């Protein structure tokens, strides 16, 4: 059922309801979806088992003995009315993070070879671009960065070794592009470098979808 030109709530099985945000601006859509997720989780509603996002959709899994689709739909519609409209949101932020590279020389060499350049040239390419915070991926807890024509790997170029445990602040490269992990996680991505954990740790960082990120090499940062 559509409640506004940009908000639709539909049933998805007997224990799940979907709220779909529609807008021509993909960035506004993702920001609103995440705002809905945070608001839903902050209430800690009894009987709500899981709240997740996929693209422009918020998925709510609930206990059918405590919620019906109609009651969940009403709750989502009421919640959506409290979310700030695009014109009411705070201005986007710009961040510069120092990139400490070189600890994983083999990964850096693989990433550079995939682009047909040297490791030094690859790092120069990474640090001369400004990236857009595009998404937060769960459960890996990574911050996905996007820029058209930014470095990325083809699926066939990904290493086939076992997943490794990386720490908060690890910057990796995959077929999706650059990611920054904000929690200890397992990954098969190539490790490009690291930033200070407090830049992205959930208890100390403050950024949103649409914010801009720029990396600076350690040597560049020390000269400024």
C-alpha cells in the first residue's frame, strides 16, 4: 500500500514487512532508509526480531504472535512521519583520513598489478580522489566508498585464500571498490592500508551516507 509518493509499505511473507522509499535522488533514499533503521532500532520494540536494509528497502522481521502486518504497517507509517525531510537534514561533512600503507605489501602489489601500475602509482590514485560514503554493509560492518572510475577489482582478480581477520580501520579493495571496516571482521578483500580506528569506530565516529572522504598518505599528512 502506498502512503505517499515516496513511501510504500507492503507485506513480505507472514513475519516480515517491507518499507520501500522512492525518490529520484538515490543518496536521499539511502539516507532515509538508514534513518528509519536507526529510529526503529532505538525504540527497542518487543517482538521485533530484526531490522535490516537492502537498497531502498527497510525489512522488519517480527513475531507474528505479537505483531500483525497491519499493526507493523501503522508503526512504520507513524515512524516515517518523524524522519527529517531532505531540506531539513544537516549539511554533508568532509573528512580527511591519514592512510598508513605498506603493512600488507603482497596485497598492495596484487591491487596495483590488477590495474597495470606500480604500488606507488596505485596509492597515488587512491589518495588523489574524493570518495562518497555510499553504504553501510552488514554484518561485516564496513563503510562502502564510491567514486565513478575509482579503483576496484574484477571478481576473477580476488584472492582465493581463506578469509582473514582485520581490525577496525582497515582499508580494503574488492569488486565493490574501497571499503573501510569499522569493526573487527573476516574478509577476503585485499588490504590496502589502515586508518586510525577512531575515525570509523561506532562509539567515536559521526558520518552519514553522502559524506565525503579523502585519504592522505602518512608522509603527506606529516608535511602539512
